[in-house]
């Protein structure tokens, strides 16, 4: 299974994120974007949680030195919450339970909206 996904809007097939690293392991969740350089355009992380939850999908921005878009999705890939997460803030959580989290450059917030259905496909 590829570790990179393309994220598209389900209704149109439009690419909203060209390269999202599949992040399911404990270590990938633990590291996230801490102590990294800013992400290139069109790239991000796609966090996968064991179940939909507000608490489990919460993030912090300690040791992340640049703002990011945080977009949470439910079990079906529907966007349930989105925000601009700023460096060194202690807590961001989705408004509703989420199973997936996309972290990318802030421009992602211009390409998705609450209620959008997104799909992930392996990059070929």
C-alpha cells in the first residue's frame, strides 16, 4: 500500500491536495509536523485515527513553527471542521467527531468547506 494519497472532492474529482502522506502509526501521529520545515504547496499529512472522536483527533501546535490548515473529516470523508492552526497554540479540536485529519498549507482552507465529501486514492 502506498504511503501517499491524492485527496479529491468526491462530487467533481477536483484535486484539493496532490500529495498527502498517509499517517496511521503511533510515531507518525507523534511526530506530525513538529520540528519540520514548512510544507511545500500541494503537500500535507493525512492522519488516520482508529475511530471517530473529538478528543483523539485534537492536536497541539507546540514545536510547529508555521501556520497550517487543519481539516477534520468523519468516517465517510465529510469535512466536519476546519481551522487555521497557529504555531505554539496548545489545543485545536474538531467541532464534531472526526476519523481523519488533513494538515497542509493554509491555502487548503480556500479549497474545502464544511460538508464537502473528500476521497483518498493511492498515488500512482
